[in-house]
């Protein structure tokens, strides 16, 4: 009950009690000895009644009292004016206000009734009143006293707010539909650009032509990344981004991100490495895709702005003051750093660490804004620290619960007693490898130059040496010779995939083997514990493109001619026979007249009959028999809701556009294996 209602009820109760008491006093004849006291009591009652009438007037606007037959026994001037009458004219009448609308009546435990009603006054105005009704004793009879106050402004404000909210929700739905359309319309031509570039790169090209086509592909990928960023931001703004809560392995996700971004880093001559703290849980509950997006945004940004050194990603578990332990994702770099005055606005939309017109890096400034919103949606927080000229560190803290009864990170083999030397000018990979070796029981020394490496080998006995090829071919060969002379039992060279092609056989350079950067900790341990012997894998000439779809018949329903040509050529290169249908109706006709098929790729958006309805009709036709055609949806709308809608329509698989041609061989191989 609001304060005004409490005061109103109290005032009405007291006023009614005083009125009854006064009526009783007047009705009773005074004894001779009581005359003076009766006069004093009447005076006090009159004085109290005046005070409480003032209280009622201050807490209410209209008052009316009726008997059991609805006749007015008391009315104030404000109520009478609503009816265009004088109070004296209404006594004994059953006249009432015209009620246009009313809320439900609430009855309290004390019998007091409350409601809000919309009434029309005599002058035609429409007003809302909050009424309070209560029974009062009037002699031997019971009357009903009703008091009200005008709440028109409050009700209209609430209704305006509700209408605005409804308009905003409608706008959000319209925005979501617009985003879906824009996503499809943008991705459709991009699918053609990127797909055709891939097809051209698979043909005979001279070096100049290959450079041009690779530039087209790179530009298309940059545009796709930009579109994805804008669409993600818009989905979050519209509140259309739902988060999953499923078990996943964060170390596996992080390993995948680091290996995905490694070529980009190595192209710039920098490194990227991952370190997972000891005892980090293998199973967490959360949205793996969104955590992956956070890592890609932060690590990708770090690579973009770092010209020397590298980027380090680390996973740790930290105690939380408010609940279970928090996952801490740290991304550090050795880039130029961010001025302190720009740190507070770093996560705002369309802001960048370098906001000057002379900045050397492109972008919209949405990556960090999207990252912060994702982190906030997960109930976490993100922090940034930086030192100009020395790099930037981002820390993301997420309250991701552990999977019930999950084991902590799998125990690695022990390296107790091993003495390891790492020779690398490396801000992250070398320290991370040293941490892993130390956790395994090995004693590790890191040096960063050829000279200090040679000094370490000559001054102490080591069992293992790791040398980074980034020191130079001559330097690592000299280190290998020195290690062999000093009795080191295992010498390994660290290579990037590009180095692997140009370095040649590790044995020829004096090493026992090599490890590809970024180095997985488990791979390092397994290599160190492997029995001695040759580990070189003989070079194998590139094999011809696998004919994964040999003998398979594929129905392709695609209305865009460029996308149809792209998919047809890619499938034909894999040995499949492709039958093209321009829309869903044509696809159903092909199934009736040109079947059977081993696989159907169906675009979701098509004229005449869309992909969902096409899938439903195919499944309905199959309901009477044992046949089940494998249906794969092709769509540029790649949200979780879109995939769920496709599977609900009857699709078995889901491929996003731009179509990744590298996924087709595995798809055809699975279908071929199932058919066999």
C-alpha cells in the first residue's frame, strides 16, 4: 500500500469514528451532573473532527458516502463538481460517475477495497482516479465511504511507457528481420567472390596472376570480417544474441584459436603462444562459440597492432569474492601500447587505440566493443592495462562453472631430473615452454642469443636443447653442433610451418627433430619422452585432389547463378555428378523425375518455394517409405536460431555461406561411407 493510501485510510477511519462518537454523544441525553463535562467533550470532538477533516482533505480529492441502498449520505464539493451539481443537491440521490474503464478490485484483509477507474466528468473530460472504499458504522446501519485522488498523469505516463516499449520491441523485431536480409544479401556476392577466387587458385596460374587472385581473396575475407563485426554488434544491440550453456573444453578452444591465428602472426614475423595453468579444468559450462569469438577478437587485434615480438594467450583460474572461481583469459602483446588517456574509451563503439588520421591500421573500432558486450552478457568483466612502447594486456574474467565431476587438465608425463636449455629471442613462446617443462619437473634455462646459448652449453650439462630457427639458420646449426659436442641427448629446432618448407631435414642440420610453432605442451612432452631414433618424415609429393565424391549424385538447389556455378564446379572436381535446380519447386521435380540422389544441398532463401518448406515436403514424401535423403542447408544467416530452424524443418546438416570448399570433401566422404 502506498503512503497516500495508508494516510487516507487512517484519516477516514478516525473521521468516521469521531463522527459516530459525536452522533452518539448528541443522541444520549446528559445527566444534570454531567452537563459541563459533556459540553467539554463535544468541544474536543469537534476540534478533533476538524483536524481529521483537514487530514482527509490533504490526502484525497473526492469523497462520497452512501447507505446500503446506494443513496448519498455525504459528499464533498470536489465530487459534486465532477457531476456538475452542488453537494446539497446530491444528498439522498443514487447518482454516480460514468465509469469507462477500471482495473481489478483489490480487497485487503481489513475489508478495505482499492481500485483504479477511468471516469467521464460532466464536462466530458476523461480522468483516472485511485479509489479507496471502506465500511463505516452510521448509527445502527453500515454505510460505504469512498475516497479518491486523481492519478491521470501517472496512468498516462505508464501507458505511454508501455506503448513506447511495444514500439521498441516491434522495431527490434523489424531490425532483426532487416539484419537477416542484409546478412544474406551481403554474403551472397561475397560467397561468389571468395569461392571463385578459390577455384581460380586451383588452376594453373603464373606468379603474377596468383598474386592478384590472392589479393582478391584477402580483400574479400577482410570485407567478410567487417560485415560479421557490424552484424554481431547489431544483434547484440537488438538483444537478439542468445548464449548457450553447454559443456566445453576451454584449453581446446584456445589451442584452436592460437593455431588459427598463427599464420597471420608468422606472416608478420612475430609469434603467438598459449599457456594453460596447472590444474586448469578441462570441462566448463558456457558458450564455446562466444568465448572463441572473444579470444579471436583480442588476439587478432593484438596481432594487427604488433610489429615486433609477439602475442601471448594464457588461461588461469582465480578465486572470486562473490561466488565460484573465475576463468581468467589474458592476452598480452609487445605492440606500441595505448596512451593512458585512451584506455577509458577503448571499449566504446567505433573507438580505436590510435584515433589519429595517420593511424596505420584499418578497422571500425567495433571489435573491443563487441568483446565487452559479450563478456558483460556472460556476467564477466574485462580490463586493459598498457604501457606506451611496451605493449598492452587484456584480462577477461568469466564466471564459468566447472562441469560436475570433471577432471582437472590431464596429467602430462613427468620430466623429473631433466635439464633443458631454450635458446630463443622470444617474449612468450620460450617462457611458456619453460613453465610447462618446470611443471613437469624439469629444470629449465632460457637464453636469447647464440653467444649466450654457446656459453650455457659449455658451462653446464643439459639433456635437452630447444633452438628457435628465428635466430637464423647459421646460428641454430652452430648450436646443434655445440649441443652434440657437449653430449646433449635431444636437440630440437622450433619452426613455423613456413620455416618447415625452407629449412630442410632437421637431421641434416644436426637436430634430432623439430616442433612446429605454436608448440603444444603435450607435443613437446611426447617428443622428449619418445625413444631415440630418426623422426624425419620423408617428403611426399603433393597428392592429386581427392575424389571424395566419385560416383555420388548430388542435388543442388540454388537460385543464385554464381553460387550455383561455384558449388557445381567444386563438387565436380571431387568426382560428384551434380544436378542443379533453380528453386525449391524445381528441386522437388528433379527428385520425382531424376532421382535418386545421395545428397541434397538446398539454399534456405529461394523464390517460389524456400528451403525450409522444400525440406518439409521432402520429409513428408519420405514418411511412407524407408528412404532418407541427406539434406544440407546452405544459408548466409548463421545464428544458432537459424540452425535450429533448419534442423526443425528436416535438414540433417548446416553449411554457412560463403561456402567453405574445404568442408565439401569431408561431407562427401561421410556420405560415401554411410552409403557403403
